């Protein structure tokens, strides 16, 4: 994790939040595969995956994880490119003459 997240302490700690919330910091070894997005998005994906895995281990973990907001997925996605535009919303420059 230190190598992959470039030893950024904020992202490393963010990945550990579900384990720290339940007091399992030293009880589990976590192996993950993530792809796409940036490092912060991948750290958030790791956090969500770990929280969901802890939920499968014991349904009693739902209440503390839910109260911390760790079971909510960020639903934002990239907007599609529209015809006639350069990007999703960027228009060609208007020329008066």
C-alpha cells in the first residue's frame, strides 16, 4: 500500500478507516486490485471494498460502518461527449466575422 499509493499518508489512512472503525487494524491482511481513476479515487474504492468485505464477515458490522458513511458509493461518473462539441460541454469558439 505504501508503494502503490505513493506513501501519501492521507490516502493510506483513508484505506484503513473501515478496519480502524471496527478495531481490526492488525487482524486482517487485505489484498486488492483496483484500476482506473486517480489515486484518490482508487483509495476510496479500496475503502469501500474493505468495508463491504467486513460487512460480509459479520452483519453486525453494518451499524458502525453505516454511521461512518463507509458503505455509500460515490455515484458520479464522467459525462458523455455530445455531437458537435469538443468535450461533454466545451463548445467551439464563436466567430462573429
